[in-house]
């Protein structure tokens, strides 16, 4: 089964680190000269040079410069709410998929905010309504372009990315857009999964629990048998 490898070291970051070390060495040297007898305040000069070094480091790290090549795993861990597009290459069950980026790198994704019934495996029987949840995920996601959103956690103990899955990049954060494009919301509203918050990944907990209450009230999906 394909796995994603750790990103290769970034040469530009290594260069930036070396540059910072050089700046600090220069600062220390100048401070020593001043302390040996120059009339200029050492504290003032060191403070000015420190500010200059900070500005240079910030400029060098600016991703808009277009010089830095970021690995796909690093891109997924960025602060951007919704990332670049991915293609769903395989649906494992109602809440687990494989995706591929435009560089051909594959990632296993555990969709968060939900808990879909477990499908049958070699060592365990399938849970009630698992096949229906799997079929819905297949119909909705297979070979589709999706967008991933990270909450707080990055990966779980099985090295799966923990992400919300969007069917399209949301133009705004209104309720209608969320219920129409967020796959966790679609699963829960249709009665294919429960709303479950894991650890600190609770960005949409209140919205998803509200959708579960509606599905229960309407006896949809798994709730028709409970």
C-alpha cells in the first residue's frame, strides 16, 4: 500500500539558517569591538543590528517570493484553511480515503468530525449500515477533485492525514455552503455517520452535532434502525 515519505530537507531553509548564524556572529564581533573602547553605545548598535537581522529573516522566509519549493506534506500542514486540490483515488470506507496530488504523491486521509460504521474486514464483521455509508462515499468521492482542510491535528497514530474534505473550495463560510460542500456534513445529514470530535479537532463540532440531531429526528440512514 503506498505511503508518503517524509519531505526532503529544504536547501533554502538551510541557507537561511546559515545566514542567520552569520548575522549573529557579526553582531557579536561588532559588540566586542565597541566594548573595547568605542564611544558608541554597544546596546544601541546591537539592538539596531538585531532588528535588521529579523527583517532580513522575515523577507527570506516570505513564501510569496516564489523561490521556495514546498513538499506536498508541508503544504498540507500550512495555516491555509483549505489546501490545493487532490484527486480521490480510492475510497476505503465511509470515513477513510486515498488522495493524490498533482505531483503523483498519495496520502491516506481519515475524514474528521465523523465516525462512519466499520466495513467488514478479515478479522471483524461489518457494522450495521457500513455498506450503505461506503456506497455513499464511493458515489460522492470516487475520482473526484476535493479540497482538504486541517483542524488542529496533522496525522493520527496510523500516519493518516486528519482532514475535513470539501467537494469544492468554499467561497464563504455560510451554513448553506457548509452543508452542501463539506463531506462530513453530507455524511451526517444523510444518516451515514455519527458526529464525533477527536481531541482538539472541534472546528465544526456544533454544526455537525446539529446535523446529526436533524438526521435522528428524520429517521435517516442508520437512525431508521435505532
